[in-house]
C-alpha cells in the first residue's frame, strides 16, 4: 500500500538558499530527529518528507516512519508550501500503517486505538480531497478490517476499479470483500485479474485464489495454488494449513500423517496464525487429546479478531467443555459462538441442542434443532435427534402435539428404509414411539433387530439394545425372559468395567434398577429390596429406588414405612413429582383426603407443573369420593359436584383425550341423574379405553338406569367375557339385578347361585337369591293353572328363601362386625321377609290337597282319552283294510272289462293309411285297392244290398250296447265312492292317477259315442272310432269317405 518514487540508493535534502544538497544513504539513515530538524531547517516540501518516511519504513523503523509523517503533516500545515495532494499522501500513509498495526494487534484496547487513529487521518484526508483514488483505497481497507462493513467497503473498491481497472490493491481488496460475502466465484475472478495484471503479485493473491477454489470444490486446483504459494514462500503458514486441511479430507492414514506434519510446521513458522491454531485444536480433539485441543482453541480465541474466527474458536472451546461434561461452560461458549456467527455457524446450535437434551430441557433442544433444520433440511442425524426430542416432549397444547406426532411419522417413513432398518438407535426410537399404542408391536421391532444381529453372525449385540429388549419384555409381562436378558447385560458389563467411564457407571445403575423391577414383579421381594438399597449406596440421589421401596412397603400394607421413603425423597427434592404423587395416593388410600389434597395442590403450585393432569385428576377424584360417603352432608353435594367438574374439565382443557377424566365426568353425570349424557360420555371413553373394564361396567350401569335392561345385560355379559370376570361377585350381582328388573327371574337366580358358590360369605348375594326364590314361588302360586310339581317347587323355593333369611339374620346377630360390612341389610326387614315366606308356605300347602285331586282327575281323563283314541284307531285300520280290498276288486274288474272291449274291437281299430303320393306304389297294391272299390260299388240285387246294410246295423248296435254297459258300470262305481267319502272322515285312496285317467277316458268315450250315434244316418261307421283313439289324419278321412 506504500509507494516511493525514489531512484537509486541516496536521498538528498536541497538547501533553502542554494548550495550543495545534503545527501543520505538509504541504508544508513541517521536518527529521525536529525532528519526532521534538517527538513524543517531547509523548509523542504512535503513530498521530500514522504520520501524519507518511506525510507525509514523500508528499514523497518516503523516508529521513525510514523514520527516523520506526523511532523511532516504539522510542518505542511504551518508552512502551507506543499500541495494538498502531497499532504493527503502523508495522511493516507499513516492511515495504512495504523490499519496494519490494528490488524496485527491482539489486545482490544490497542487495536481500537490504532483504528481510531486511522479514522482520524481518514477524516483529515476527506477535508483535503475526498475522492482521491489512494484515499478511497485506504477507506476501503479500513472498512474491510475494522468492522467488517462489507457493503461500504465494496462501494469504495468498486468505485476505484470502475475508474481504474489496473489498480491492483483495489482489485485485491474487492476480491477479499466478495470472499467474505461468500461470492467465491466473483472473488476468484478478481484475484485472477490482479495476478494477470501483475504476475509478480504478493503470495497472498495466489493464497486467495486457492481459498476460492477450495470453497468452490475444486480441491485439486486449490492444492496446486497452495503448492505454488509454497514454491514462492516456503514457510507460508496459511498455505501449509490449507494443504493440511486438504490432506485430512482424504481420510487416509498417509494423508492424515502428512496433514499433521504440515500443521506442526505451520505453527512453528507462525505461532500467531489463528487458522493453524484452530485446525490443530480440531485435529487433537478427534485424537481424543482434549487437554491440548482446549489449549490451542484458547490460543486461537486470543489471536482471532474477526467474528467468524472468534465464533469458531468459542465453538471449539465449548466442544471441549461439552466432552468433559462441563455443561454450563459449554453452553456459555456455544452461545457466544452463535452471537458472533449470527446463525451462520451451525455446529454450536447442534451442541446446544445436545446439552439441553442431556439436561432434559427438551423444548429448548427442539428449538435449536429446528433452527438447524431450516438450513439443512435433509440432514438425517438431525431428524433422528428431532424424533428423539418429539417423543420425549410431545408438546403442551393439542395443535403442537398433533404437529409433532405427524412429523415423527413423516421422519420415520423417510428414515426407516434400506440400511436404516437395522439402525439400533432408530429402531429403538420407533419402538418407543409405538409403545404407547401397541407395546407388543414395540417388542416385535426390538426382537427383529436382535434377530438380524444373530442371523448376521454378530453375537456382539450392544448392551443398550439388549437393555431395551429386556424393558419391552418387562412391559409385555414376560418377566422371566426379561430377567435373563438383564443378567446377560450385567455379565457383558463386567467385561467392560475396566474402562471406568461415566457412561459405563450410568449403564450399571440403569441395569441394576431394571433387574430390581423384574425381581419385584417375579415375587422375589427381598432380592428386589437388596438391589434397590445397593443402588442407593452407589448413587444416593437415585430417587426412583426410594419410590420403588415405598411401593413395596405399600403393597405389604406397611404404610408408615412407605410414607417414610416418599418423605425422604421429598426432603431431598421438594419438587419431585413422582414422590409427591405417590405420597398423595397413599393418603387417599388411607382415606386421609385432606393430606392428599395438600400434596396434589403442592404439585400444581410448581410453575412447570401448573397443568399437571394427574394432580387435577386426583383432586377431582377426592371431591368425587365425598359424594360416595353414606353419612355425608348432602347439603354440600352441589358444591362437591361443582368442584369435581371443575377439576376434570381442567384436565380435559390441557389434555382433551384424557379418557380417565371423561370417565369421571360420566360418573358425575350419573350421580346428578343425567343418564343420557352419561351414556354418551361412557361410550366415547370405552372407545379410548377399550381394554379397561371401568367404562364397560359404567356403561352397563347407565343402561340399567335408563331402563334399557336388554342392553345392560348384553354389556355386562360382554364385559365378563372380555375381561374374564366370571368369578367377580360384584359383577354377577349387578347382572342378576338387571335380570331381576327385566323380570327374568330364572337367569337372575342362576347369577345369584353362581355368586354364592364363588363367595359363600357374601350376604348380599344370599339375600338377593332369597328374594328371587320368593318371587319365583309367588309367581307360581299366583298363576291360574299350575301343576303339582310346580306347586312343590314353589314350596321348596319358599322354604329355601326362609332358611336363607334366617341364616343371614343369625350371622348379623352373632357377629357384630358384619353389621358394618353388610350395612345395607336391615335385621328388621330380614324378620319380615322370613315371616312373608312362612305365610306363602302356609298358602301353598293349603292348596296342595286340591291340586292333588285335580291332578288325579286329570290322570284318569287322560287314560280314558287314550283308550278312546286306541279304539278309533283300530276301527280306522279295519275300515282302511276293507276299503283297500274293495278298491282292489274294482280295479281288477275294470281291467278285465277293458281287455274284453279291446279284444272285441280289434278289427274296428284297424284304420287304412294312405301313403304319401311321392312314394311309388306297387302294381299289386293298386290292383287290390281297385278291386275292393269295385266290389263295394258293385250292386248285385236289392235283397243283397239290404242284407248287407242289416248286418252293419246289427254290429253297430252291439258295439253301442257294450259301450253303454261300460259307462253305466263306471257311474255305479263313482256313486259307491261318493257314499264311502260321506261315511268316513279320513280316506286312504290308492292308484289315484289310474282312477282319474279312467274317469276322464270313459266320460270322453261316452260323450263322443252319443254324438256319433246321433249322426249315424249321415256318416259311415268308421267315424265312430274317433271318440276313443282321437281324430284321423286328413288323408285317412278322405279315404274312408270315398
């Protein structure tokens, strides 16, 4: 940036009044005070001051350089002999020097002092000539280096390059601005242009070209550029560092070794190079040498001045603290890195997300991960992290929950493909996601990946995966196998225990707790207690172990010990929700509702749990329980109902799908008598809690209250079948009650008998059974018609019910404690019921003799009726046999007559057939026909003609008489048949088809014969055959008429 017009090796100071000039050799300049006094004494021009200043600069006597420039400016202003442009050069020279000093300075105060001096001289230069090219150049570099005001700096360099395309510093400055604005392609063009104009440009021009090529992805070309820099300047630290980064990216042993050597060499040559310090820190971190890594990144932090380098330095420092487990320090440095980078550096966001996830502040972690996702939407690891966060923090409001659930499903559909199907982390998270709706399916997911490991021959399954497998076995109630899995994990963990890392210790605690839970469920209570106590020795603040010890004590009805365990946790951690909830539930169990209410209200006072669903639900149940007390103050029912409704509505406000709150609201609606709304409520709850018997039973009860007994019975039966409640006395009593109200006493009796068999000491069931016996017996004796056996049954029912009432009365009188347990049984009422049964017995026994006589009369009547029926049957059989014999004879006679008739009319049945004209007829046949025709037509005499006619008439008469005889016989048989039908109510007829056919045949014969007989004098005798055999063909009729 500094230029000189000096030629040769000497500088001279001209004399003011003439004479030989004072000559100085550039390499041996005297003290600056001597030069200044001589320049002032001779009243030299400002440009001579500038030349001597450049000479001192070249000798690296920077203080002298600055002093002579400052004195020259003051002298120039006083003398005012120099031109303004010469004075501007002095100001710009000081500006340039101060900028360079400011860039090299590491202390903030000194750095700001340098830039403030530079700004002061820039302003003085503006007063002289604002648009001088060199002056604009200084302003551009000032804006570039001082505050990264890239847009203003670009305007300065752009103005210079537009007016003078050959200005090398302006081209380089413009290229630097574009590089910082990430316009690497344009920056590369300006660096190339500067190198083209001046091939002997400084090495940093080629360095800039290499950086641009590296950013654009041209790694090979970038390598060539950096190697060229090293050819020109062997120990260039920046080129060595850049080549080291390229070597590391190749990811081979040789390239990594070469890159490490270059980094070490670079640091030895220039231990103020920020980039080298950062790359060394990164390299050592990956080598797990965290102490040295932290050392170098802190050095880089002290050296760096630009926001980008400071941001990266803070990130690396934070990463080292992160790895050491120093969460607060790591968060601090990550946040500083973000403040410097202004969201351009993504890594600090990811680190913050991880740290907040570790602190279980999932909402903050989600916030940082979502910010990264905006910049890199296709990052798979980021989506995995978000899946984990969304599952652990589904959101507070319903919209957020639905959005996150849909995002989790979307990410799983994108990730669970190809090789990711066997990604243990992803499969475990998928199982965690679906376990809320289907635990068995979650177990299948884990089992699938376990089987994939085994099938691939890789028996070294990760301990974390085996642990999760055991957890899902536990949740599916497969306790024995879960115990085996946890034991295997323990044995594997002992093999790796030599590592002694915090993670191994944490895993040991988790496995100990899981094993204790399995032992607890398997019934090995002592072993479970021992493991929980061992866990507390290893980690005293492992509060889950205290709570489990409290639960075990609670199961053993040792409420005092359980309370002590819960109180111990609350003492150490007053905000422990699980301990407060467990203690509150314990108080509810002990019917100490006031203390329980205090515990749940203390949960709601915590800011982060002000909408805790469990606490509101428990408070609502406390108010609901007040309504179930028999000796309660009923005047407060309205207030208690209102409070309970308020609590349950708050649960549903924040958790709209909370089925338990809905179920409790249904109970309240039932209590106030709003059965229809209660039915709708229970129906909806049953859909959400399909595997919970409570809503099923409540819905059945509401059906009963609505007097829809059929649906109530069906619902109770379905509940018993689905949940296996066939041995539950309360359910059977409720079902029997529905049958009772439906007046189905037989089924009600079966339910009560089954209940008494299951629980013989259940006095309610016995009482109900006695009432049913009484009702069935009374129903029998009140009916109009009943048998002796039915009366005996009713007497048995009355006796049984009387005995049951007496037994219950005796039990309640002898054992005073039973009166409290069976408080709804009234002793006075039992005596009255027994007396009523006795009265019914007397009434039934008084009716017995009358019923016995009636039964005897009925038996005798039945016997007589049987005898009459037998006689009638015998007569019918005899008549039937007689009728069959007569019918057989008639059929035989008719058959004989028919045969005789057919034999008599054989000749008459012969009908001549005229053959088809188309067929040729033989000569004999034609002659024969001709002969017969001639004989018929030939008349011998009158006597002979009359004789022939008489014979024909006699034959016709005989035939007609026979036909009439057959017809008359048929009519007689029909008359006999009608008489038989009139005498008998039942008839057995055989051969119906034959008789009917014969009847039709003969009636037709009779009708047609009579008609032919009437027309006898008008037609020949052959026409009479048409009545029996049907009409003739046209040809035959023609032949006969001829």
